[in-house]
C-alpha cells in the first residue's frame, strides 16, 4: 500500500501540479484512502486511471485535498482586532495609496467577503484591492456565486448580515457590490508566483495541513510578498514560533508585521 501511494504522488503532481509530499503524509494518505475506497477503487493506481479520465472525479479529489471549511468573521474577536487596530495602522502607514489585501487559500469566499464588508462599512472612502485565491476551482466557483447557508453567517455581526445579504429560499445571497470588490483567482501556494507589494495577507487554518518544510517555504514567500510594515493574519492553530526568521514580529495575537 505504501508503494502504491508513493507511485500515486508524482502522477498527481504531473496531472494537477500539486505536490502531495508537502502535506503531512499520514493525514493526507488517510483522507485519500478513504475517498478512494468510497469511490470503489482498491488501489491508487486504478484510482489515478479513473481520475485521469473523469473530470468530475478529479474535481472531487481536489476538493478533498483542500479543506473547505470557512465562515464569515471566523473567530470574531480576531476580526475586531482587524477592524479596530490593524486596518487603522495600515491606513495610517500607507496613506494616499490603495491597500492591497490578499486572502490566500480563500476556500468558498467567506474570508475575502468579510474583509470587503468591513472596508465598505467602516472605511468607505478608502481605495482597496482584494485578491482571493485558492487551488480548488470548485471552491472558487462557489465563492464567485456568493450564496451561503445560514450557518456560515453565525459569527457575522447582525448589522452586516442585514446590510449585505438577501435571503431567498433559506439561502443567503451576498450583495453584488461586495462581490465586485473581490477578484478571485486560482493559485497554488506551493508552486505559483506570489502577488507583490501586498499590505495585508490573510491565510488562516490552512498551513496546519502542510509539513514544516512547506510551511517554512510559504512563510518566506509571504514575507517577500508583503510591503514593509505589511501584516500577515494567521489562524488560531498557526502561531509562528520564530517570526524573526521571516522578518516578521508579533503585533497582536495571530497578527505579524513585516519589519
């Protein structure tokens, strides 16, 4: 079985550009073995043959290796810090220039749309560019549609729910004005070129699935991507223990500034 999975990994890399060696092996292998068995294949070799021929099966595979769990204002206290402390800091330090914000591994869009709603509500005069990226095209299509279940809005302040969502048949449709503030693109954190001169990078609850070497590579790339005094906002499980290695310093819980 181990050899079977070992042979599967380079095939996947050639097929879709994803290097499974950079993910924690036991975790990823368990997840993919479960999916493979569920689809009725007893070996990874047979499973790859099917993936190579069937786009729908391949889309489902990509969806499984990317963890699409997201909510608006996930961990609300951290979003309050963004609103009350981080944005005022960035706007003061980069006055008279557009703010570039990158939501990396944005899943189905809740995170970049949260930023767009915050900017539109509390900093309406500011010029902002929001880029949102993910490796999963299915997730990006859902993000572009901007239609969500009620559960995704549970932590979103009531004022923003009322202002920016319309309920139809128990689904919540986001305001087109907010949709138009975000540009969605496909991007592989482990292989593709990073945006430049970014003022705020948000990447939360994603890096826990990568190996330490992969995380180190991503943190170095994030640091290069940030402007001087730019800020990286990470998830509650992703504290950076050696931020100086990446020219970063802790400025608030889960917020790191490039020095």
